[in-house]
C-alpha cells in the first residue's frame, strides 16, 4: 500500500465516521414514521411506487407479498443489467 492508498483509506474511514450519527438519526426518523427533511421530495415518489407495484403501505406484508416484491426487484435488476450489457457491447 502506497501513501495515496493509505490517504484514500483514511479519508474513507473519516467520512464514514462523520456520517454515522446524522445518517443514523435520519434512519431512526424514517423507521418511526416521523417527518424528515426529504419527505416533500420522496413521499410522492414512494406513493407512485406503491401504486405501480400494488402494495398498501399501511398494512403489513405477508409472505406472499414479500416474495412478490423480491421477484419484482430481481426481475427489474436482471433486466436493467441485461440492457446495460447489451448497450455496452455495441
């Protein structure tokens, strides 16, 4: 490891250490359903995603809903990776 690598690793550790407290506080507010700074921007997008996928954000997910969501994410990710791969080959 040379000096540039050590400096980069040190900077990464410092940035992560500085972000732990504010990101943790933000995630606490999100999981407790309290208002956050990003709500006006992200809540409309979240509602749209819920409508597109067909889930109800107020209800608990049973195992069938969970599997359906995982399969949707897997299908979307696979399709995106495939499309990206096809575009890069040209």
